[in-house]
C-alpha cells in the first residue's frame, strides 16, 4: 500500500475540488481545513451550490454563496470574480449569519468583477429548460444565463451596482434586447426597468462595504505568506469543458478555474485536494454508467440522505466509478483524495467498484469524451466483500474493518492518488485522518 499522509493546508495554497458530479461533501472538508488557513475563497458557480456543514455550535448550516469558512472566527472569506452572485440570496445569507451572531463585517469580501444574477436570468433558465428536448435539469437559479451574458459581454458586475449611471445604461440595454426575446420566444411579458434598477441599486448600497479588488487582496496575502483555501463548487464532471457536456454547469469547476476565478497565478498554488464519495451520485440529467437500479437506489438514497442541498431533489445513486475519479485526478492534478460517506456502505454484503468500461466489445480504462459512448458503456466491476455495521463509530484508521481498508486501498490504486482523509459521518469528529 502506498504511504499515507495526514491532510493539511498549513503553509500552502490549496485548491479543493469535487472529483465526481458535485455533492461529494466538500463543505465538511473545507470547514475542517479552514481552521488551518487565513483566507478562504470561492472561485466559480453561484447559489446552485449547497455546502453543508454540521457543527456542534450551529448545528446544520447550508451555504450557497459565502464560503463555509466564515463560521471560523477571524478567517477572511471572499467571493472571487469567477462566481456569479445572486444579491438577493447573498443578502439572505448575510442576514442569517448575523442572526446566529457571526460577525462578518471586516472579513467578508466580494470581487468587484463578479457577475450579478438578475431576475431575467432566473426566469430564462427555467423557461429554457421547458423548451429543451433534452433537459439538463438545472437548479433554475439563473446560473447558465448569467455566465452566458458574461461571455457575450453584456453582463452586469458587482462594481456596476455602485454606479447608478452605468447600472442604468447596462440594464436598459439588456432589457431592450431581452424583453423582445421573452415576448417573442417565450410568450413572457418581460421585465420592468425601474423595479429592478431600484432593487439592484439598493443591493449596491448594502454590499458597497464588501465589494473590492479581491485579486489584489489575495495576492497581497500571498506576499505576506498567508495561506489560502480555494473552495470549488460542483464537481469535475460538471465542468463546462471536461464534464459530461451539455449536462454540466456553466463554469470551470476543475482546478484551473481557481486561478481564472480569483486572479491568483497557477505558480502560487501548492496543492490540489480532490473530494470523492465512497460511491457516486448525480443530480439532474445526463449519463451515469454505474447508476443503481431504481430499487437499490431508493435504499441507498435514504441511507445516505441523498437529496439536493439546494433544490431538495432526490440524487441519483450508483457504485463508485474509478474511471471517473482517475480522470479527475489527471484533470485537476489531485495529489490527495478525501473519501466521504464511507459509512453509507456499512452493512452491505458486497460492494462493486467500476474499474473500466466496455463499449462494442472493447474494454478501456479512459473516460470517453464522446457522450454517445459514455451513454452506452457497460461498466466493468471488481466486486469486493463488504463489512458489517460498527458497534461504535470508527475513530482511527485501524478501527476500520479490514474489508473497508481493502476497499480504500483499491480505490487509491485505481485513482492514482493517495487518500489522506476518510469521513464516516456528518459531524466534524466523524473524520479519520489517515
Ligand atoms: P446549473 O448549474 O443550475 O445550470 O445546473 C446544471 C447541472 O449541474 C444540473 O444537472 C444540476 O443538477 C447540476 N448542479 C449544479 N450545481 C450543483 C451542485 O452543487 N451539486 C450537484 N449538482 C449540481
């Protein structure tokens, strides 16, 4: 077995990414590692994400925009330029934090370059889904349309909310075109300028204290030898380029996105940690080679509480796919893996790991880029013996049943990255540092 190392984020800049289709449990790991760093920054996605943290003090806490590191006193948390921000959701999150007595005033920052989600993005997201032949199953939060506006260069950024003249011009320009589309294509009455303008100017006033040049802040922090945690949302296979396109989100969820989405150079990054569940889940549509049959999926979904943290949708469940995790290790440069929810597999007689795919009689071990192929591959499984339910929660690696350790070893060998932490429950203490 390869040598194991305890996971740490001290004296380095670390990127955390999901190695599957999101919902791997990154929130918990980010929460644990936040203690060791000075700053935590989100670099992509928006309130399509739901990062759940369970603490003794605050019980269960779900974050959609603000990095979960905010729960740790004294840590500076940033929303990077690569994030799309729904101000209404952000305000709600800030107010919720205030309500539980968390003071964020001098330690929360939003990039002035982050794009803003407007009401027409949310509605367009939902209307587009109804028109699509092959639905993506988006979260309906306006993420795709907001990123689309960014790329076609008509987006509104956080800094624009601070300038009434610029906001007016950009909003009028957008509505002129969009209202035509809403009426003609979607038979929707369109949007009124003055109410949006008023609402968003007000957000500008509320957030003015937080909006700044976060790339400057982060780079200055690096100069001062501060440690940064880059918090990825979603997962590798929802990446706009490398994911199972078009069944993906609209941002770069892979490690490269951390640099683009923050303005920190790749040469300043020291480590990439990948988070994977001990099995696989996916929300929304798209190929899923190792998906369980409906009956077993139901059992595992209940056992693992596999319901979306943002939309509450039931997650699709399947066996661990190491062809995918290996691809994620390569795409992100993952040197350490954190395995989540191992406990959900407790009590199973046998467990399968997908080690290769078969298509038209040919076996291969690389993740296919052709969606047609991925949709029709047959997973090649290695079946392993399961382990019983523990009388008391395992606390150290040696407490794990030998079959559970064999499962982790196999995973590590197939994925090509060492496992540094294993999670066996939602609480902070249910974490085994390997
Ligand atoms: P969008 O990001 O809302 O555009 O949704 C695109 C696809 O990504 C859909 O299949 C969503 O279910 C999925 N997705 C978006 N965010 C998350 C997430 O945080 N976890 C899991 N799936 C997500």
